[in-house]
C-alpha cells in the first residue's frame, strides 16, 4: 500500500517526532511497536519490523529456486557439520 498523504510536524527539544494517528493506522503501528529508521536517498524512512522482514524474504526468494526448503538445507548442513566434529 502506498500512502500518499503528507503531514507537518515539529521535532521537539528531545529530538522526538510524533507520527500522526492516520499514518500509524495505515502502517499498522501500535504503541510500543519497534520501528526501523533508515536514511535513503536523503530521506528518512520509517518501516515496521514486519515490513523489514517481508522485504528481506522477497530479496531471498529472488535467489532461491521454487520448491527449495532453506530450512531443510540448513538442517542437512548442520547434520553434516556435526558428523565432522
């Protein structure tokens, strides 16, 4: 989902910024949730941990053949390593 809203807010003396309720709701951010801040293309980006995980999963899927189980491969690798110990 692409949110095409803008809001102006101020940075307080402690460096805090309030994310408006409509933005939090659109992104699924609740009180106490952790978010990831990143500077990209000279912009501050805010992502939820869920968004970050989904992005990482998409990147991994680009390099894994369909039907491949990374979990099964990891278990097999660990078993081979244990045999060599």
